[in-house]
C-alpha cells in the first residue's frame, strides 16, 4: 500500500456516511470537523496509519470502531 488518493477519497466518503448514519452528531460537531478529526491521514513508509481516537472530541466507541472498519475497507481493498 502506498499513498493512494483514491483510497483517501473513499475513506472520506465512508466517514461522511458514518456521520449521516448518526444524526445526533450534527448537534455536536459539523460534518467537516468530523471528517477533519481523521484527516490529514498519516503515512509511514508510504502506508496509511490507522486513525487514532481523537482526544479533542469524545467520540462514541461504536462510531470509532465504524471509522476503523471504514479505514480498513478503504486502504486494504487493494
């Protein structure tokens, strides 16, 4: 795996789907801010690193797990 703009776009799209699936999030954080919690993606030797639980926002464990699944689906599809 290397820096792949298609995978990054796919991950962003999946983050937006997660945000919309949980309607209460819009009262806590904007869509842009939610996506920005996990962007920019960090890379090590060309490989995208798994996003960490954001310290600046108390993200529900279930939602964070959905983010991790979305990340894995986006970057391990190749």
